[in-house]
C-alpha cells in the first residue's frame, strides 16, 4: 500500500489555507521540569470546530467530484469528526448526514446540527454508528467519509505536522493522541521525511488501545470492547490505511490510565487556561504518567477541546482525587458541645476546605462518650493531605482513616 506523500500533505495545506487556523504552540514550563527539557503544546483544541478534524474532512470532501458531492456525504463520529464533516460539507455546498452514538455528548450533538448536518443517533458504541453510516451510504448513494482511514483524511491531518515543525524545528519527540490513527499517521508522514530523527509516539487510552495488539499481530485487530472517558479516541480497531502508516512510520505506542487523562484535563485547565477534552489531553497524560520518558524538546498535540460541561465537572473531581487534592477522613472525638465546631475550626486553620461533613453517634465500635466525624476535604496536594492528617492526630483526635 502506498503511503501518503509529503507532496500530498503540502497540497492539502495550500487547500486549507483559508479554511483552518494555524493553531498556537504554547510552552509548558511545569511539564518541562519533569522531563528535563522544553515541552510545548500544539493547541488544536483552538481549531475551528474545536479539533483537528476539519483538516481531514475538508480535504476529503473537496477531493470529491461534483457528481459525488451532489449525492451528499455521510459520516459516523462520537463528535469531533461529525463537526468537521458538517462544517466542511457546508462550506463546499454539500448536504451531510451524520450518525452518532446514542450517548454522544450533547454539546457535540448540538454543534454538529448547528453546522448543518442531519444527525441520527444510533447504537451505544461508535462501531455501531459506523456500521449504520456505511449502510446508509449503500442505500442512498451518499459518499461515506471515513473518520481516519483514507489518504485524503491523513493528508489533511498531516498539515498539523507541517505547522508543528515550523513552530518547533528542533523537536525531539512528538506525542499524539491516537484512536484510529489518522492524526498520528499524518504527522508521522511529515516528520519522517522532513526530520527523520524525531520520535513520533502515539498515545492511546488503556481501555481503548487497539494498536498494541494490532502491531503485534501485524494486521488490524478489533477490541472486544472499549471503556474510556476519552470518547474521541475510543476506536475499536485501526483501518488498513492508517495501520499501514502507523506500522511503518510511528516509533512507539503508549497507553495512559483514566486517572492520568483526568489529571491532564485538570492541568490544562488550571495551568494553561485551556479547555481540553479527555481524548485531546491524552498526550499530556502520557507526559504525566511517564516523567522523564521522552526526549526533549517535546511537542504534545492537544487534539480537541469539545467536552460536555457535565463531564468536565466529573473529570475535575476525578483529576483532583487522582492528584491527591481530596482527603477523606474519619475522626473519633469526645461527645461534647462544640466538638464538631472545634474540629472544623482546626481544619480551616490548616488550610483545608471542607466539602462535606457527617456527624454520627451510631457508628460501629464507638465508646459511649464518642462521636464519629467523617470529613471530605479539598487540599493543596498529597503533602498537604499528610500534613492535615498528622496535625489532627497531634491535636488529640483519633484518626480512623
């Protein structure tokens, strides 16, 4: 199978010149400290439609003949590809139909409709929506726009690599969120020609990591299921086109946990002031999970920022827990007037914030004159957690947990 050429990617860049934004590159000094060299973030979360997907979608649809465009296009997506296809079709005067999983995030659903697509919800997993989109194409003659497995898609996504290399010409490692592999394939197609020494690393959620088994088998392998908050990279299997590129050009695939994904989203929000979805933060999650594991200068691609606000709230709580920012304690104290107030006053003096409190006289193993106070606290991190627990113990309170 022929791989996408640098000339195809350069042509895609010329095509996209008035369509996409050249997204900024932000220096991340806090991440640089744990990797011993410069770390940069390529902010595709600030791209039109909130992700890199418009690049490939526009390139693919523009490549259709007028007769093909007249038949309309159809796609399947958890959200980002859907928005890219909807906007690209609108810009090119083509009608679009998009199939999304039934639990697709509401903001992505609303945005896709806002860009002009006719949206249908089908199935629980992306694979079911994908099958239905293919069936729709067969029934109606609409052109199926695959989310990652087509040379034009890879060419469009590869324009991220051209920008990246101009912005950080001395990059040593590039980390890329990887679902089906279109983005990492396109970026690697640029870097392995323009700067062969750079190491390209794909990052997958551990609960949706189809590439390791596929690379071991030498062909695309389908996962029995996917389980990750990072819906944008929850892809059950690579396609033959993306697999050929990844197996030939990408140096390594690493996986990250849900805890690292949530910590990465929180870090981007707190330290970089960037809203990034879990899939979009996968490269940052790899930096957090593998400190010192990559050769600087490092570029981490933030691939998307379309996150449901309700999910974002849960991720923030999850990320703070994973980062040691929450502390749950049970204390036994004398059952006297003012005892609860004294505990809460001491907690406040120690700089912890009380999220909720429960006061019980009926918990097991309590003495007649004891009560149990259960506290959930917000702290400044693991060291502060240890300090609060130790100070409460030194103050004479029995710390049960």
